């Protein structure tokens, strides 16, 4: 068994799984999932499983507060042994860090550092629920953009258009900024006097996006760039000020899409097939609310989402509406880029 850092999804077949009640002999803090195998395994049979799990808010800034001139250091605490209810014959772990600048790390048995990769193991004959604590203290000045809330409204028009409006409430979730902020120092040496801040975000929109705008609470923001090709439209947005640890910003992105690219019909029914999550790269979303506004008179509405969400229904009134437009509201907590899949 081998654990690795972030990697590309495998080309294998996805298996159905469900969260189940934790058995009595399991630790109370665990979430337990049951996976249905493609076929039963007989004696001597084997099967290779790839498990992808994404965790948020587990990297802890240390120190918790830094000045404008400081770099950002993080603590990663984990077990060098894979958490499993089964005995393991052989297991190893590879931790891929964003940079080779490492302050310190746990030097356990069979530990090897190669550039920005830490390798633990292989370990043999590990009992169930074995725990071998390890701590890695390393530098990471990557943007820690966290959306405390994102409200994403998808409005279907009678006139061949899909209008997307996204309202973001963002915070820098890294080490909090302390002391005074000097705009002069920042502009003179932004990568030294603002290494931990993020200055811009990139949103990858569908290829035929049009009428794109970017605004904050004050009004239109001109510091944005838009370009694209046949495969994507890319919007680079820059807030009015650099975002340091603990600082917040709120803004809105809006754009239109051709309806024929996302709506299709089968047996007299119409299906909307569109992405669920945020188009912004590497964004963690604490609360994601997706509102799908359908044309007035729509009925037999049945959303299909490839993961668990909370659902409710609302009604929105617009110009010349009589009964109002039905709105399907889907809510997901702890959303990550891997949730940006298509739903219907």
C-alpha cells in the first residue's frame, strides 16, 4: 500500500460508495465509507484500489501571525501509517511539498528527503488503526484563498442564454497579518514585502462565455484581463488591494453562455448540463450555494448531482412574471475544485 500527494486521477473505473454508521469497535472520530467492489474476491484474488480524499483547513500556520515582510510557514501533522481497519503487509508514504524549503520534519524509521518530496517507509506488518505521528514544518506562500460563502446563480432564459452570477465573500486563510501595512514597500518589492499575500485570482470560464464583468461593493473594477481560445475563456481578476492573512474582500463575477451548449432534450424533457462549483483555481469554499432559476411554468423538476448536497426550492419573480420562476437551491459545505463536476 502506498500513499502519495496530489496526483492525476487514475484511468480506472469509479466504484459506488456510501457513508455508513461507524462500527462499535471503530474510533468515534472517524467517518467510515463502504465501497462496492465490481465482483467478489475469492481466495488468492487481488484488486488495486485508488482512493482520492481531499482535506481542507488541516494546514496550520506556524507562527499564527506574521508581518508584511515575513514568509509564511505551515505545519502539516499526519500519521506515517495509513489509517485502515485492516492489517497491512507493506505500506509507504510520499509527501509532496510545494517547495524544497523545509524548516523541519519528523525523522522516523526509513525516512528519506529528496528535494521537495519526503518518503516514509516502507513499513511492514502494520496492525489495524496503527498510528505513527509525524510533523512537517515548511514554507508555503501560495494563495490561501477561502470563500466563506459563494452564491452562484444560474438563470435560464427563454431567449437562448444562460446568465451566471457569482457572489464571493473571500478571506485569506493563512497566517494573520500583524503590524502596519506599507503600500510603498509593497510596490517596491512585492515578492519580498508581500510574499504571503495574493494579488490576483484566475477563473477558467467556458469557451463561449460573453458579457463578462467583475465588480465589488464599490462598483466596477478595471483591473482584470480576459482572453480565450476554442477550449476556454480565462478571466484574471485583481482586487483593489493585495490580500494578506486574515484580510477579506467581496466581489461579483457575471457572464453569459449560449443556451444550446448546455441544454438538450430527450423524450420531450429538457436537461440542463452545467458545472457545479467555482471556476476559480484552487479555491476552498466553506459554503457553496447554487441557485438554478428555471423559466416560469417549468415542472417535474428533478436535479441530479454526483455527490451529496442539501436541496430546497424557492420562487423568484422577475419582470412580467405571474406565478414566478421556480428555483432549485443546492447547498454544499466544504466544497473543493474536485466538486466542479457537471450536474443536471
